[in-house]
C-alpha cells in the first residue's frame, strides 16, 4: 500500500482506477460514539477542545475505513473566535446576537488573529500524528457568501431576502463585508494547512440560492480570495443546489468541485470542464433504502464519475443524523472493492 493518500492523487487528476471515498458530515450525529463524547458539551465548545476534536475527527476513519478525515469544526467557529457574538442552537442552527443592519457593523467586523486559535493548530497536529499515512486530512471552512447570509439574516433563512437585498442594493458594502469574511475564512484555513491539513474544503452551503450573474459578480471573487490563500494544497469547493454554478465554482479556484445529487457526475463534468476533478454524489436520502438499491445507485455514481479527470466518491450532501453507520461502512467497502473495476470498465480499459 502506498503512503500517498488516494484522495490527493484524485484531486490532482492522477488517480488511475483507484477510487477514494469519504463522507461530508461523517464525523457527527450518525455515530453513537460521537453522541457519547459530545453529551453535555455545546457545539462551539466542542470545536475548541483539541482532545475532543481529534477523537471526533478520527472516529469515522476507525469505523468506516474512509480514505480521508474531515477536520471536525463548524463554519461559525472562526467568526466566534474573531469576536462575533453568536450561538449554535440545537435544532435551529447558528443564531447571531446582533444581525448586520448597518454599515457601521460591517466596518467594525473584527479580523481573525491566528494567535486566537492555537487550539485549531494543536488539533490538526494531533490528528495527523494518529492518522495513517495513506489517509488524508481535509481542512474545513465556510465560504464568504454563506457566512454573510447568517450574519445578515441573523440565522438560517428560506429565501435570503435581506442578504440578496444588501448584495444588489449596496454592492460596495456587500463587497466590504465579504472581503472581511474572506480574510477570516482564509486565516482559518491557513492555520489548518500550516499545521498539517493536506487538502481543504470550502463550503458555500447556500450559494445555490443565487443566479449565475449574482454569483459571478458578487460572490465568486471573494471565494477566489479564500482559495488563493491555500493554493499549496488541493482545494475542494462545494455547495448545495449549485448545478447552474458548477463551472463558476470551479473557476473560483477549486481543484475539485463538489457536486450534489441533482446533477449526474458525467453531466457535471461537461459543465465544469476537463481541468478539475469532481466529488460526489450519492443522494444521502438513499442511505435509508434497501441495501441493493444503495449499492446499485453507488455503482451508477462510480460509472458516471469515470467521465471526470479525477473522482472522489462522496454523498451529494452530508450524512443524515438518522443514517445507519453500518450502511456507510458497507458503502465504503463497496467503493474500495468494486470501484477500480467499475472505473476501468467505464474508461474502456
């Protein structure tokens, strides 16, 4: 077995027939061992304890034998570390104490000092020390648009009306807000990479709510600013409902474009172009279907992914809290055991 993580080879479009697999939100609510160690500990607190972050990050690697660990964190962690007053409420999500309503609040949004997050670097180093050499560690951050949407809306939103109104009505203020958030996200990722993260994923969870023109003019430049700060490692860029934005998200500076379940990977590759790998994209809802259905749909994903110059198997979004961990373990085994032959067949080898 080579010590070069297969995920890095795929991200660099040099994977051959090997097929790496990991799952978004693999370190989380679906695992009973996660619920046990998190019991009674608030989310933001759990993300700032290196011992706990290390344990949670490694749990799915031990259980499922996935090819990568994703750093356990939350997109709100760097904002809170910078001094933004917020809370992550169970069953609700992030809630901002004073949502942005004035230009002054934007002007006064604090920067993130790397000295404020020594625990993040400590956790990365501890994870790398325990992670097998052939498995990759992926760093984690939220993209400026998604962070801005929480700050402006005050919490989760259905229509992002305030966010879009600020973007369209006050473009200079919007750009200042996103430029500040880009620096925060970039600092958070840079600390992780400098401590040993071997790849990064930038989550623009809610970018799919945007029209391509708005994304290209008011969002993409700020995501590019983040991704350019970590150009020394493979960069994965993911959003939900972004079928119309896939090419733009790749052009923002991604080496790998994450694709949700709505667009088959061979179609996604035509939209993205030949210079980037893809990640995805089994519908996470299917994890509750009979195993025969899960297996056949996973094979379809593998075949479609062979059209891309590199493919990292994943779900089209995060692991549901209700997912059976044993199904995920079986899915990893299927990808490892059948993936190379299915890719070779699809490639005509």
